[in-house]
């Protein structure tokens, strides 16, 4: 009886969550307020704001604009107090970071200096992509110093029956200011010709289309790796809108650091229209904070006792890039992981750990920004919670199956890992700012339902079984 009443209470609290507007605010030049990608102009009410300085993302805030007030004036006042000018490119004093795959728990990591990544003027172009177009009005260009270079890059987008969303993603990719890249769309186990028709009708001169008949995100990504020509391979999803400098900022660190094997970037919500989208972002979403950080397996971070097995801290698959030779050397992504398989997820986390275990560094930069369309319904959240739990333990199983030499290190971290998993999957009450002022990005303005926590734990229990079943299914398909 108590459990049923609690469940009903959680459902009602979920249904009561109001939409939140999404906007960008440039602090320099007297301030410029723009709606987020695909959003209407900002009016009164709650607003989730990406704050930029000189075009560079420096933080987010949640502000409330009173009816009849000027949104720019109100939000500029809030942003100016929270993001007062300081040393360039150092970010806020503390930043929130995800603690695992879904990571609704917040943690703080020390501020590190964000490296300046720059490119020459975008006047050159390869044969696949036309010269870069001007950035859209919704995303100002960051200030860049001259004389740095970026590697020739392949952007891989795996997709399945989402042609409308894919078109928005491709439009944003073709507007990148990176001077030398190609785009490969991998159509994964298509059941219609919708994606092929879209590419042939609108993007045939600029996008390479390939198919992968075996379902699974890792399999699709591996197909992209096999056909890639770039020195670096960047991955994003078909439900994102990429900031015009995304690819430049994501790939420039590979030129600066020959030992870098992987880079990841910032993911923010493209819209917060539904209770599910607002709830997910209230507990951190996919963001990893606003300070750059490099993870080096030869110098494990002191504040990461589970390193490298808490791979969700490093980034997410919607915004990642690998040096091609490094990714191919570790065998790419495990095909028995990822969405679309019985393992349900974990392909990106597997890639991160394999690269680190191979002795290569991983760099996170908040300057490489994509806007992600979060899932929209309660059922989506249930699927996501279970899938992320399953993907977390599935990828760990995959790591130990493929790299058994990591087992001693894993077992040494297991007690702390179990405690971490219990904390990660606990239900959490809302934690508004103590002074009643608008909270930051991870203020947890809404409670995390017990139902979702239970589903995530069930997913974790299922993950190893799901991975082994996925491996068996793949072997059967090969035979």
C-alpha cells in the first residue's frame, strides 16, 4: 500500500514539472540573448541559459524571468553575478561532473586551464564538404588565435529511421568552421529507404552514405571506422545540433598532444519542453562541466579512485573523437555493446577505457559543444534508466572479457565500485539553492523517482547477461 501511494506521488510530481525555455547569453559586447537551437524567443518564466564569454561556453544557470520584465536584463544580471570576469579560460571555481553513465549524482572536480585551440581561416575545403558557411545566429563563434592546425577528420553519424532529426544534425555539421573534414552516415539495419532518400535528395554531394545490416550502435560505428579516411574520427548522434565550432574544438587537441587517443566535449539540452527532459537535465543530463581536463593513465587522477572504470565521467557517445590509428589498434568498439543490442548500451564507455588502458590520454573540453534532443516521455526515461544501468555493467564485462589483464585492477576497485553503484542509483530528493536564488545546472530542482532508480539497478544486474547473450547472438549471425 505504501509503495503504491509513493509511486502515485512520484508520478504526480513528474506530471507537475513545467517546461523550461533554453537560451544562450553572450556576456561580452553589452550582452546578447538568443534562443537555443530550434527554440522560440525567450519570454517570462523559467529559462535554462548557456552563458558564453567571447563565444566560449563558461557555465549554465537556471533563471526566472518575471512577467513584464525584459529577459535580457534579468538574465544578464544573474549571469554577471555568477560569472564575474576572471582569468581567461579558467572556467568557474567549481564545475559539476557526471559520476557514471547516467550519473544523476553530482561531484566537483578542480578547475583546470582550458587550452586555446585555434584554426586558420576556413578558406580551404576537402572534396567531400563545401567551404564552411557562416555560423548560425544562435551560436556565436569563439575567439581564436592564429596559426594552430586541426587534423583531417571523419565525422560518423549512425542513424536508424530518424530522417527528420538527421537532417537537422547534418545541416549543423555542414556549417562547421573546421577546414578539412568529411561526413559519413551509417544507416543501421534500415527497414525503409527514408534515410537513403534524404541523403540522395539533399546531401549527396556532401555526405557519404553506407549501410550496416547488423543492428547495434557499436557495429554501426565500426562500419564508420572501417570507411573513414580522416586522421581523427569524430562521432555524434542523429538527434543533436552541433555548435559551429564543435569539430574544431574537439579535434584541435589531437594536434597539440601526439599522445592523445580520445577527446570528448560538452552536451547540453536542445529543448526542455517535457517533464522527462526537464527531470533528466535537473539531475545533470549529459554535461561534464565547464573545465577542460586531461586523463592520463600514467598519472591517474587522485580524485578518481575508480579510474579508469568510471568511464561515464569522461564523456558520452554523442560527442567524442578518437585518433583513427588508436581506435583501430584496440579493435574499435565491441560489437556486442551499444543501443540496438541485448547489452543495451556501453559502447562509448568501452571505447574510452580501451584507449586509456592502451596508454593513451583522454581530453575533455567544454568548448566542443553539441545540443542534444533528450527523450521526451516517462516511458523513454524508464527505458533510458534500465538501458544505462545495463550498459554500465555490460561494458565492464566487455572490458574484462577482451582485456583479462585488467581483472586485478578491477577487483581491487570492486568494493568502492559497489558502494559507488549504490549511491549512483539511489533515489534523490530535490535540492533547491539554500538562499532561494536560481540554481546552477545541477541544482536538482526535481526529485529523482524511486522507480527510475530501481530500473537502473535492475539494468545493472542484467548487463553482464545481456552482453554475453549479445556475443552469442553475433556468433550465431556470423555462422
